[in-house]
C-alpha cells in the first residue's frame, strides 16, 4: 500500500491530521508493506509512525506588544473600549490627584517654602478640589506669592 494511504490510516488511528503524522524514514519499507489497520497500529506501537507535537503559539508578538504598552504606546482611541469612567473610575482619579497635591504640599512645608498657615490654606483648597493637578497648585502658589523662595 502507498505511504499516503498509510499516513491517512495512521492519522485516523492517532486522532490527528495527516500533517501531524511522522513516519520514520529508516522504516519506509515496513510502512509501505503495511496493508491493514492492525499493521499500521503495530507500526505506531513500534514507534515507526508517531504523532508530531502541536505547534505552539509564538509569544514573540505578545512580548513586543507588552513592551510597547509599558512604554505608554497603544493607548489611542482605536484601542479603547468603554468610557473613560469605565477604564479608570473617577473616584480613583480623584484620589490619585489629591494624593499627589498633598505630597507636594508636604514637601514644600518640610523645605520651609510654605508657612504652616499657608500650608493649611492650600491643603483646604486641595481638599475642596480647587486645583486640577499638581502643576496648577504650584503655579497658584507661585503667582499669589505664597512661597517663601522658589521651590525646585
């Protein structure tokens, strides 16, 4: 019997596709001589015919994409699914913003750039949501002359 017929039989015995059937080139005569399914089963048992392993999915592209995401890429409009509030809750954004502003205030107070009373006034403004971010807080403090010396 031809090799293709044996390959087809072996595929059905091994429960894989024909492309995953490996036939030992050293035992080609035995394989060509096999006529019945039992003979093909015997060749499988002897190791003349084997099941090839499945091809694994490459992780190369995944790693490349993750590296880009770590650098802040792939965050544009086409990638997003869900409203901005679904991607990061507004409450979490608020907490992050307030904590950053309070960190700045604490640093300014420790440096001595801000007096206790000024610190308290700015702290309460931060608590009230007067500043959209750290930059706005700093520029407000500098513009209104609340800083003793330019804090870097």
